[in-house]
C-alpha cells in the first residue's frame, strides 16, 4: 500500500502533467484555429479580388455596363460562387448571377459590397453573399480541428500514463528516506538510540537524515555521560554516608568513643557530603544556564597575583611549584566572582593531575586586541581520544569512581560556559605525560567603557 506522501506526489505530478498538456493543447488548438480562419479569410478575399478584376475587364471590353439588368454568362459561373449582383455608379443593378436570381430576397445587411475601381474611378459595386453560415468552418477545417483534438487527447492519455509511472517511481524514491527517518525518529522517541538512517540520497533529504543520525549520536553520548554521572553520584554519596553510619553505630554501641578526633572525622564526611550537594546544585544551575554577573573593572595582574598567593600553600603542601608570570598590568571589565571560579577550577585540575615535584604556571599576557590567561602544568596530560570531549558535561577522563580523581565531570564545562558568557574563548593543548595548557582569551576594550562581556 502506498504511503500518503507517495499518493500526494503521484497526484501532484499527474495533475501538473495533465494541466500542462491540456493548457498547451487548448492554446495550440486556439492558435491553429485562429490561423486557419485567417487563411480562409485571405482565400475568400483573394477570390473576391479575382472576381472584381473580371468584372472590371467586362466593363472595359463592353465600354460600360449593359443598359438593362443582364445575367452573367455560363462560362464565368465558376468564378462567381458568392457573387449576387453588380450595380453601376448610380446604384442601378446592371448584372446579376444565378445565385442572385435564386436568392433575390436576400437581406441587404447580409450582403458584402466591394467597389469596382478602374484607375481612380469607381464604376460600380459588386455584392457578395454574407449569409449566417459564412463563419461556419468548412468541412476541411472541421476535419483539421478534429485531428488536432484527437492528437491532444492522445497526448494527454500518453502523458498521463508516463506521468503516473514516473510519479510512482519518484514518489517512492522520495518517500523511502522520509519513512526511514520517521521510523528512526519514533525509535529514538522510545529510547532506542542505536537506530540509524541508512542508504541516504545525496540531496537535502540526505542531509536531513545525516542530521538525524548526528542527533542520535549526540543523544546517545549524553545518555552515556548521564549514566556515568548517576553512577558517580551514587558511589560518591555512598562512601561518606557509610562512614558516618558506621561511626555513629559504633558510638551508640560504645565501640567507638565520641572523642574530638572521631567527631572531627564525622564532620569531614559531612563537609564532603555538603560539597557533593553543592556540585549537584552547580549541575542544576548549569542546566538552566544561570549566570548572574556583576560587571566591574578588574586589574587582572593584581587579581591573579592575590589568587596565586592564596593557592601557593596548598600546592606547596603537595610538593608543587605554583608560579605567576605577567607581562604587565591589564584592565578587564568582568565579573570577579566568575573569574575566581574559572581560575579555581583550572588550578584545582592542575593540582589534582600533577604529580609531586611538578610545575604549574599561570601566565598573563596581552596584545593590542586580546588578553590571554594561560594555566600550564606538567601533569599527566590528556589523551587525543579524550581531548575533544573534556568540555562536555559529566565527561571524566578518569573513568574510575574515585571522587578525588574524577568528580562529576562538570568543572571544565562550567569554566567554558562562564568564559563564553563573559565574551571570551577557551582552548586547550595537551600531550599525555607532558602536561596541559589551558588558554583563556578575552577581547581588549577598544575604548574606555568597553568590555568583553
């Protein structure tokens, strides 16, 4: 059974074909009939002119018209098919034909007068028949029109059959990828993200099918990340809750003393849970794209210097050397809290993935057009496989469920969103075993009061 779209395409093509051939046929019929009528009119006019010439010759041969009405001779009757009679210059009938004699009661308004001119003098008038049947087509014309109409009808039938076959083939060819995409979309709606559209044509429909396949890939990828994130959340919540539960049960049973050390251990686990809840809140805010900025002029050199000084003891505790390099003061209009969050995430990653004895360097530089902030480390680096996805939500280069090594995989996503919301861009270069370099670029203000956000 044909699909509705195949039926529609078939019907449209047939209607267009029928309409085109019908309009063309009617136009050809009208045009040919009109030209044939003109041809007949020219033939009749030529015959009348021939009769006028004969009458002028009779006038010259006889030195004028007869004194009394006279019947034209038999030998000339074949020239006089439509001639009724001839009058002289005064309007008196001087010659008449058998046609005129047989139809002497013919209405004058149905006669067609033609002057007979010799030199520049009108010597008489010839009256030709002009009956109501004059405009009726001759038998040859009727046969001609009938042939044309028959040809047009045959053309419509042949064109219709060809159009029907072409419409079915074309309709199926057009409808097949649409039906395939419809099946794929329905399967995706039911949760089957492995289905794909195959054998796509090389046209706009093919591009639409490729877009649908790309959408399925993206949804499957996001689904995988969310499943990983759910597993990470479950694991990360289970560990501190189990610790708190075991310690509290031990204290109730007097197995574990309620000492300050044990209570502080429980407090650490509670803080860890609070951190997890804050991360979940960040996920919700990131999903809603909530960014509330308080824009103000910021001296980036001073801002980064203060931040690095605060972070230096934490890095030193792990045996890392944290260094700040600047090419000079630079002003930027931005949100201080967001910039702090951006740098905190980048430095946190550098601290997490750099082994003791490593180097982390923050570099501030600027050109007439741009401001660059680089965070470079000598850590474990990022593989080429992971590099394209590190800014994706819930993506973790370390697939283990250790909270300390992986987290929820949202930090770099938030960094990218904040940087772009402030009008900047972020890029990364990395080699496994050699470290990573994150580069943030903001556009310099062209004049006082301008800012990149």
